[in-house]
């Protein structure tokens, strides 16, 4: 007798246990051409505090196994992951998105390699946009990593507990304006799979944190991801970004990683990170595309002011 398939259930995100379930799905379907790494989910969820109301999130399960999730960034952007073996669930995720974010022009960012999502996007009336910024997924294996060569007087080392204010200040300077705080960085450090041995800084001669690179390791896939890295403006153009990334990647290799990935802007609006990663051996495997919802009058019934532009 055939064993019946598990019933699909769905429920709203309730906290850290659900994040681990989202990470488990992303790890299970991961490849170098995948959008979501377990570390990127942890960074994205905890880098800011107090934003849960802006981030409706929902999971779909087959029995105890998470098979799809959707994470809305209000007013109208969706991130999602769907097990390719259950690609039809993308229709349900998109329907929930439309119900949760009505009356706006909705957007969904997926990689060109995520072809199992395309039919549902088309059925829901989304069109692939050829305009605007896009990201490239880059990868390299971790054999043959060059030795990091920091400028004279700079020191490369893992971050310590006493470095957190300087580490956060460096991030805020590199990504100004930024909502990252010492409080939110404590939350990042408490999240799985954060490893302080993979969180590296370049210390300037005066003790300032001049650059940093956080690498996340998914041990099940032996895959590392850089998220994020940055150099403060006063210390740029000295090779610090390359040096600190190499140091963190070598630590990840020593911890068991065999491959690394990173996502960087692919268009010419912000080319420096892409050039950095290519200089240390990363190559492109796929790119992102924005899919935009088509609008009709029914989308705006009862909405004051009409559509909201992206």
C-alpha cells in the first residue's frame, strides 16, 4: 500500500525555531547557484532590531519538514524559498503575498537559476524586469587561497567581545546610513550558525577597526558565505578588503568549508565589491532578476491614494 503524502500545513513565523526551519530548507536545497544560505538568513533577520512588524513571514510544512517560506518586506517586496520538488507551493506563497500586501506594485527577486519559481510568477501576473540594479552570485572553491597581505601597521584577527562597538561603528561607516547597532550585533552573534572565529577585522595602527569580513559556515553543505564585508572610507584603497576577506575565508576553510559564495551588485551602479571578489578568485554562476506584479483596478479597491511606487 502506498504511503500517503504528508498534509501541507502553513503558519506564521513565531521566532527562532522557525528561522532554524527556514535555514534547514535553504541548506537542504542549497547549491552554489542558490539564493539563500543559512548564514544570510541569520544576518538578515538579526542585523536590525524592532522590525518584525515590517516583515510578515510564513512557513509551509509537509509533516515536520519545511518545504517553502515567504518573507515580506513591507510595503511590497517578497523573498521566498520553495523546495523544487514542491514547486507548486510557490503559487500559495504568492497568493499570501498578494493578500498581505494589497494595493501596491509588488516585487519578487529571484535568481535566474531558480527556474522552478518562474511558472508561478507568470501565473500570478508577474513580469521579469530588465531595468534597475541586479546582483550576481559568485563562488570559488577554497583550495589555493592566497595569503592575506595587509598594509604595514595593520593587523588581521578575529573579532573579540571588546571589539563590538568598533566593529559596529565600522559597519555603520561602511554602509552609511545603517540601522545596525551594538544590540543588534549581539543578536547576530547569538544566532546559528555564527562563529566568532569566522568574524574577522583589520585593525589599524591606532587600534581602530578599519575593515571587517563576516563569514558564515553551513556545516551540512561545507559552504561558506561572506555576509557582510566592508571598509570604512578613511581606510579604503589600501587592499584591506581583500586582506580581511582572505583571512576570514582561510579560517572557514580550516573549519571545514570547501566552497564559498558571495552576492554582489552586478550592474555598474556599484561595481567595487564585484571587482574585489573577482580579484580573490570568485566567478559568477548566476544573477538576480526582479519580477514585478502587473496591476489592475481590482488591486486598488478600498485603497486611498492608489498604487505605491517602488
